[in-house]
């Protein structure tokens, strides 16, 4: 005989859709029975339900679309004239809108984690009870509600907001444990919660927002989130940071508090870097008494951390994997302008080496310098050798850098000036007049749909920005025509398309060698970038930060491997594709 399904209701908005997915995943992971989910909403589209139904691939799950009409949305509070309630109060409509043949249904908030089987809860004896819920001193704790729809009682729209005696009480430490008070009120840590709590409720601040702290219990939410297909997106929306508590004094007085919160980032070599966001001043490390002179006498036990670094292998005792070799993507380069740059990329072998940290150096900094990221900058004529050295094992690789800056032609001393100056070319009425004095290095000129800055005596320019930000597509050309002739476009300036929300497509011409920092940052609708240039050597920090997560970057076939390295970690999401 086919088992009866467990009926689950959940209220969902567009914002809570991915977090509802995590909640349902935790439910399915801990409950093997068939489950029918009734999704209460007012704004979801078919694509949203297709997203939720991907959960059905691994579990006997049915997703039911329960869109509430305007007259079905409950009113908020106790005033019938009050505005329509948010999704968090949609559970008030459950007895009126769900199928009449459902004997009972369990309502779960989207911000809960189901951490154990719910069969005992779902089968609770509800005879003569309208519902089962956790009760607090202030009344019923919503978020987890088991409805007895067979009950003959009158289901009023606001019955849950009234004081009820006919409620089957549940243990809040098991079936609706608030993460924010688990430690402070019950002295419960992660390990205890992980093994004893069936439902944990992350009410208030949320684990995915990156600005909350529930002692160590928010890790439970991430335990389940890491198994969903969009886990990386959840992490990236925190900008690669989390918050942890360094030290806490829970003494019951107004001087009690914490050191502040610490953000941490993980470097490519596996080093954790922690920077404190706040700390107690020295004056707080003393005994305190109440205003009446008696009582508290509590000394704070807080610490001060400005910055700390440690290796994961050092913490968990893993055996270190030694570096065997290092290579550079370029063995020699030639630069022809003072200030011109080229990016060197080091590859450490093996790929799983414990310490991949490297240092760059130049043997002739008067000719060319190199920064800690491997960016080489031309200074003066000559040849310099740039060396990359691994911290582990002192393995090295070199690149020869030649700087040859063309000299201005020297005038012939025997030549005589032409007594008759050549006439100036006429300028069409629809074109701005540009004198020779304006065509100097550093001056900005308009051409076509863009603004360009003259960058060299050999008629090269940098694309500065478009004339307006209303175009959905833009072509950075290989060259532009200015007043005194044609100029090669060899660079895209920093922040050139920053926060351009209209831009969807960009083509980059075949003479571009450099893309500046933040060039496309914030262009959230940019879905297609075509790079025609085979000369690209440098891409600045965060050049691609904030572009569309499904953007495709098309590059020349012969440069696919090199450009993947060059464009790596420029701020774009992992879902951005680089293809030929």
C-alpha cells in the first residue's frame, strides 16, 4: 500500500525562493516519505516553480501552485481595514484556501532548517486541538504550525493572533529552536543543536546575509546549503566574507558585549586572513559596578585582534604538499611606451600544492618594475629580468622585459623653414574644429560614439567612455579618425562602462592591449563580450565585477587558454563563460 504523503505548506516570495529551496532540501534529506508541498504566494512565475521542481529529481515530491488572489490574502493585525499582510502571514489563509480533503498540514517558514525526521510531529494526536505549535511567554511561536483541518472549530482569519487554550504545545528546543537565542537562553552550541534539534528557526537576521551571528549555529544552515546547485551563488552574495565571534562576555550587565565581528577571506595559497571590525578599548578591561555601587562587579574578558593569518593545513594537521615547479605565461615581452604595462601569470605545480604563494622581483627597476600581482610597468629604455619565486621551495621562472621607447625625430640643422605655411584644412560645418595644439598626449577627443584620450606620439588612444550610457551595444573600434589623422585604440580606460545598466553587448577591437580596472563593473545586464584582439596583455582589478552571471566572453581561438588565465578573478561570478 502506498504510504500517505506528508502535507507541507510554505509561504514564498521572489526574494525567499532560493532559501525556500534550501529549506525543502533539508526537509527531503531527513524525511524519506512522499511529500506534497503547497506553495502559498502572490508573485511567482512558472520558471520559479520549474526551479523548485528540480528537487523532485531525487525524491517523491509534489509541488502545488497555490497563488492567493487579492481577496484571499489575509489582513494584517486585528484590523479588518489594515493593508494586506506580507507572505510571512499567509499561513492565516491555510484553512480557507487549501483542499478540503486534507486532514492536516504542517506549515514551515522558509528560514527554517529541518534537521531530523518529522514523523512523530506530523502524527501528533490533535484530537480536540486546532493546531500544534510551540508556545512562548508572549504567545504562539509561528514558523512551525501543524494544522488539524478536520477540527470542527471555527477557523477565524485571525485566530492565530488571539490567545488560544486549545493548542497542543510542542517543545521549542526540538521543534522550533530560534538560532539567535539557542546559545544565550539555552547554552546550546552547534554540536548539540545538530544532534538534538529537529527544526531550527533562523528568525531575525539570516545566515545568507553575512551580517548576523548565532554563536556557531548558523553553520547548520550552510551544512545544508552546500548541497544545493547554486551554493557558489549563495557564497558570492556575501562577497567572500563571513562573520565570526572572537570572544564574548555574556555577563548580565550593560557593559557586557563582544569584541566585534571579524571578516575573513581565503587567499589562493590557502591562507586565511582575518581582520577585526571592532574591539573593546583598554578601559573596558576592568571591574564594573552598578550605578548603585553594588551588584555587577564583573570584569570583562575580551580580546583585541587587528589581523591574524593562518594556514588551513596548520590548523587541521594536514600533511603539506610541496611545490615542485613554477612557470610564467610569458618568457619575453617588449614594451614601447613609458608607463605601458603587461600582466605576468605564474602557475605553480602541482595544482594541489599546499603553499602556492609567489613573489615577483625585477633586477633593474629603473627599466621596469613589477608589483606583487605580477604586473610589469615600463620605466625607461633597457632590458630587465623579472623573476617569480615560490615561497615554498624557492622555485623560479623568468621573463625578459625589453623597453624601447621611440624617440621624436631630430630636426635637420641644415633645413630651412618654409616661408609659406601650409593652409589649414577646412572643417565641415557638422564637425568640431580641432587645432594642432589640442592634439597632445593626455587630451581627450570625441569620435563617433565615444571619447578617447591620446596616449602616445605614435597615434594611439585609450577609449575613455561612451558619449552616452543609453546604448544597449557598443563597439570599441580598432582605430578612430581624429582631426589630424587615424589613431589606434590600444586600451580601455578604468571605469569606462562602470554602472552602465543599459549595456548588453560589447565588442573590443583587435588593437586593444589593456582593459583598465573596473572597466565593466556594475554593468549588470552585460551578457555578451567579444574580444577580437590577440594583443591583450593586461586586465585590471574588478574589471568584470557585477556583469551578468550568465555572460559569455568570446575570445580568439588561439588565445583561449591564455585569456582564461588573464581574465581569471576579475570580479565576475563563476558562472561567466569564456569561450572561443
